[in-house]
C-alpha cells in the first residue's frame, strides 16, 4: 500500500485551485440514471470514489464517456434496459453507493444493493433513507445483507428526517423527482452539496422548492431530461488547505472556492487570530500572530463541518492552551487523536469530546491513516512536525483529495508518495 514521506517544518505559501466537490459529484453521478438522455457533469474530481461510482454505472449498463479530456467532464446516459442490482464488491468499498437507491427505484421500480458496512467513523445506518422510500410506497426488504426496494410508481409523501442526513436528503429528493404527486422533506439537510444535487435535478426538469432551507418540496414529474451541469467546488478540500497554511505558519489562497459555502471555517480562523480574506471565488488564510484557542462543535450546515474536524484537531495541537472539540455528527470520529498522539500531541478523548492541550512540538514518526479526513489531518501534522513523518494507508486520501501531493508541493510542502512494500 502506498505511503507518504513528509519532511516537516515547511510553512506552506502560495495558491492552489479548488477541485470540484467529491460529495456533490457522487450524488450527481447517481442522479444520471434518472434520465435516458445524456447528462454531462463537469469539474468532477479524479478521485477513487468517483471512479467507483463510474464503475457501478458501467456495470449497470449505463453509457459512460469522458467529456472534455482531462477537465473532469463525464457524459452518462442510462438506457431503459439499465440493470438495477448494485454489486456487493463495489458497495463494500464505498458506502455512497447507497445513493443509487432513490433514483433506481424511482425510475425503474426496483433496486437491489448490499447494505453498506460501517466504517472507521461509525455504523453509518441508512434507516432514514429506507423509511423515506417506504413513506413513498416502496416495498423495502432486508435479506442477507442486501436491501431491495420495489414500487410500481413511488407516490409523493410528507417525510420528516429524525436527524439531518446529507445523502438521505439527496436520495429522497432523487426518488421524489419522478414520484407521482408532491413530496415534502422536513428537517432536510441544507449542505451546499445537497443544494447542488437539487440544482442538477431542477436542470433535468424536476420541480423543487425550498433548496437551502430545511423544508424541501418536490413535485414529481413523469420524465427527466439530460442536462449539462458543473458541480460546485469542494469546500472541505479548500478548508483543508486553509487550515494547513495557518497551521504551518504560512499563507494559502484557494482559487475557485466558494466563500459563501465556508462561513463557519472562515469565521473560526478569524476568531483564532489568523489573517482571513475572501474574494468572489477565492479564499485566503495566513498565520500572522500566535493563535488563540477556540472550541468547536461540529454540526450540520451551516455549522462547522464534521469533515474538517480532524484537520482542525491537528491545527489545535499548535495553539497555546486548551481546545475542546465536540463531534456532533458521528459517534466515533476521533481515531486520528491516537495517531496525533504518536507525533507528540496531548489529546484527551471522552466520548464525543476531545480536549487538545497545546501547543506541542510535534516530532515526525510513522503513523497510519484510518479514514479520508483523518488522513488529511496526519498530512497536516507531518508538514508541521520536525523531522520526517510517514503516513501509511494513503488509499484513504486518494478517495477524496484530487492531486493532493502536487498541490502541497506547489505550496512548498516536501511530500513524496512511495509505493508500499
Ligand atoms: C455525508 O455522509 C458525507 N458523505 C460525509 O462525508 C459527511 O461527513 C456527512 O454527510 C455529514 O456531513 C457524502 O456526502 C458522500 P449523514 P452521510 O447521513 O450522508 C446518522 C467525507 O469525508 N444517520 O449526513 O452518510 C449518521 O449515522 C464523508 O467526505 C442515521 O442515523 O452522513 C450520522 O450520525 C465522511 N440514519 C448523521 O445521521 C440514516 O439513515 C449524519 O449522517 C442516515 C444518517
């Protein structure tokens, strides 16, 4: 398995381009099965999870081709003969494949997909997805680790999410788009990625109101058409680079980012005492003076995103005083704390609260990535530590960060990828 060797003590300085959002691209690729005519998606990042989604589309029988070489463009059309069983061997590698549930049962009246396993950050149930489909009249059965949903035609329904769910909202919006009648989703996630899926569906002919609020109304139509859609930029990738710039004592600008999608992280950085600035389509953050410890509580959008929690924990190790980080979304998303401690960080974890005692001089050593965002946290720590840090199992990173090492090198980071032994 590949690993990174990172030489620390490098202040990151310069500008990088934001990629398209992984978490907008995955549901967008699933949404292409809603229409027989081709949909072109642009600015899709070249990351492993996207490749998995494209593989599933191909296996189902969709026609998939690159659109615009190298620009992250993909053209997908789903014939009426599309298969509706998603193979286990691909689902086990990526739980986001559950995003095929809604669109397949809505257009084809059937879907069979293996239940996603848990992962390093929690059990990751999909009960809200299934309850929503049942509310729309789908017959849902669970058998031998597979979930099967059938419906002659889904019917519009009112459904309230017990907790805000990003892919839950996306799945049920996609299902409702071709249902008979009107669906009202209450306590609906408002993430920019959810809004982007709504924008894609609207451009395919869906009738959706309330995007960006927690009540979304979808009036079902009989057919959706192909379209041409550019996915939004990746706010989590952009936030990762800003935190890296501040943590290493440098200054980073991310071009092509959406500051209006990053309010929570920009406000936190300013609150810490970092230099923060934003233009229409770029954001910058710099280390100007010693930072002030600031507690964080991760929450659904527009709160501080859980996907930046691990990266923030790495930065907190460099801040004088005590930083308390409350993980408000997942039940066990602190595995990176133990790895940071191997680098010399002092972190106490109790349930969903981690307390970071800074500032500590991190010393490079060998660490192991456990999930996508934990890997990013360890890379940031390695860039800051003295000496050399080896980050193992970086296949986690390859799932969601496009050209990570190239972008870090452009900022002056000393990072090399090595093929694993
Ligand atoms: C999406 O996951 C993202 N993934 C995650 O990003 C992100 O961390 C998460 O939203 C929260 O923002 C994609 O968009 C592909 P949820 P998702 O449903 O949709 C519970 C990354 O690093 N829940 O919003 O799976 C759940 O256990 C990944 O890019 C249920 O109980 O998350 C969690 O506690 C990691 N039942 C909370 O709700 C359900 O049916 C929020 O989960 C669904 C969710």
